[in-house]
């Protein structure tokens, strides 16, 4: 068995007296897609922020397999070390693409910027790489110099994915990557994420309340309810033979098409 | 010793009960005390009336359903692994290399063409796209899926065509153990015979098979052993 890539131990987060998430434990391995489901307010996004270095948890630890020193607590790293990690080994795809993009520079620059952040300096190389990635996410090359402001919602989300994957991260966090997109655009994006993740062998933690998305993308599933993990296991097993009352309710609430 | 060597799958004392929390914690016992072994080159046919739990048993063996007790020992890369207690990572590895499952219905993925869908298991294994495609084409031809459909996603195909795509997607790989849930249910005679031939080819090469076939014609041509789930339940 290969090494653990990210490990969350006894993770809890409180907002004053409000509960974010309680006592979360899981490991994720390289190349694996882990899904986190649960209703609004169940603590999914808090958990994602906790493990992606955006929000320090009230208690517990988040360890990541760093390239040089192996498994290290991300909140005990120095600020520059953590920033480097976020720019190289990690990608974060936000629910709202505008949070993950720079709206006042061109599409090509949005992709190139992350390359420059890890040391790329040759303008020609950067532009070529950005061109490749825009093609990968099916954005027409005539749009490379346009501002994201002029893009549709689905294109913004694809641009954000290109910006994140260009540095070939080892782990990508995605918060509801397909919500708010119409279903045909959503299918295209899912197909894209699925292909890229399997081709590049990237590990991925995806938060969503869409069980169909989870069945398609994730290998393993974590079900959250009122801040706690109530069930976890293989995605198809959790969806086809749910054990916890809340998961049973969730699965039986899907409208058949 | 020779006999032990041949076993591929050993099921012992398997029990499954569904507990429906949202319907007043209703308990639905499906089966208990299910035990059998399957050797390489054997095809065990599960029999019993509809609703006796044959499909549930097959899904339990695939670790798609959790069991309350018992063991499901699988010979995986020459080691015995109990699927009932294996970690999700082990289960995924076993499904990737050792244990194939043909469900009753194809799960269509939006925008993915038939040929890519059939190739996928080989690509995941690291096979070259060109080789995988050649193999997929051969199989689709054998199953008489017209070439004009290969580049289309199977969402709009007929029931029989979808079922054949589903079979191709699993049989493209040489799994040592195969679980088949009515693979010929909605096929016409010619296609049914093509599927029988493919399954028998796999069995002759040493694949251990557990299957549900309602059609007596199919059962007689594929099956080598019979296990009656209903009788076993009465005995238990």
C-alpha cells in the first residue's frame, strides 16, 4: 500500500458556540477520489476549509505528505511553506469560480500565473502551456486574451479547473464544482474532471450534495450530518446499501428522472 | 492439495438483513447461512423464485451490499482476501483485477461513447489506448453492435444493445472471477448465443463464474453446478 497523502485526525471546528464539524477522521491516498456529501449546514464546507489550509480547526490535526519531509501537520508549517504547498501540490476549486480566479487579468494569464508562481519565466513556454490547458478544458483559443468577466458560468468553472491543474498538483479540493450550472454544462464538466483526474492520477476531495455526481466521480464517500461523519465506505456500497438513518433518507429522496 | 488450489471463491455462513430506519426500523431478512465454493472453470448457477435474494447475494459477493455475518474469501493475486472485512482500498483493487460483475442494467455516463465505455477497464489497467480500442472493437463486433453506434453514448440504445455493451465492458478484461446477473435477459436468440459463447470461452480459460440465468436454455449451456438459494434458506 502506498503512503497516505492527507490524514485528518480528531478534527473539530466551532464557530463560537456554533458547531462546524466534530471529530472527523479519514485518510486519503494518492490518486483516490473522496466524496463528501450531506445537506446544507452539515459541515461539509467547514471541513473542506479545515483540511485545505484555509481555516485552522479548533482542535485535531491535518497532516499532508510533503515532498521533502513526509507527513507534516499543515498548521505547524511556516506561512511561506504552507503557501508553497498551496501553489504547487494543492489545487482548490471554489464553488464560485470568481473566488478562485483573478477577474482583472486575461484567461491565459489566469492559467500562466500559477506556473510563474512556481518559477516558470519563459513567456513562450508559459503561453504554450496555457494554450494546451485551455484546450484541455475545451475553451476556444480565440478566448485566451479575453477577461474572465466575459465568460459564461460553465467556462469560468472550466478556466478555474485549468488554473488549478496546470501545476499538476497531487491533491485537489473541490467545493460543489458543478452546482449552479445547467445539466448539459454540468455533464461536460463532470466528464472533464473525471478524465483529467484519472489521466493525471490526481487525488481529489469533492464536496457536493449531488449524489449522482458522487457516483460518477468518487471512489469513496463520507456522509456528514449535523457536523459529524455518520457513514463512510465505498461509494456504490454507501449509495446502494446505506446503513445510517440519515443516509437512507438522503438516498431515498432522489427524484428518478 | 490439488483441490484446494482450484478454489477461487469461498462463501461461508453469509447472512444479510436490510434494516429500514425510515420505515419504523423495519427488518427485512434476506438470507442466512449461505455457504458454497466455486472452482476455476466452474459456473455456479443461483436458482430460486424471484425475490428469494439471488441478486442480493450476488451484490453482497461484489461488496456492493454489506453483510451482517459470514466471510467472502476471494483468491486475489494468489492470496485469500475476505471481502466482507476488507478495506475499501482492497475492495477496489480486487474489483479492478480479480472480480468482474455484469449488472442487469448498464449505467450510462453522459457524453462517453460506447467504444470508450468498453475500453475503460483496460485503460485503467494501464493498457495503451490503441490496443484497448482494437480489443473493444473485436468484442463489439462479436456481440453484433453495429459499427455506426460505436462513437455514440449508449443512452439512446435499445435495452438489448445496452445490455450487450454492459457485457462487453466487463468481458473485455480476463477476470479470474465473474458475477453475472441475468446477462441474457433482454437479448434475441442470436445475441443470446453470442453471449453464451463468450461466457463459455471465459469459463474454459479457467474463469470461476457465479450467475443468475432465468432462461433454462442458457442455464443448461453455461452452468456446471447449481445452488438453490430458496432451499438453503428453508434448511437454515
